[in-house]
C-alpha cells in the first residue's frame, strides 16, 4: 500500500491544502503512522474516480439585506 501526505492528497484533488481541509472529514483512506496521518493512494484514486468532494457552499456576497 502506497501512502501519501495530506499535501499530496490536496494536489491530487487539484485544490489548495486550505480547501482540502474543508473536506477532511470526507476524505477516505486515512492511516495513522506514528503521530502522523497518511492516506492510502488507492483510496485517493478511487475517491477522485467517484467524483471527489461535493462543493462547499459559501455565503453569498450578493445577498440583499
């Protein structure tokens, strides 16, 4: 099993680490290695193949008060 870092995971998703953190609870393949968390590359590939993360809703900047 190949393991990758969170930074590598974010690059595979095509997003910044900051954006990937918003999805962290949904990211499959987490494996604890000592004090660090790594991700199973096969799980990452399958996650991306199945559509990756759903969009994060952000507050509208055009909201009328």
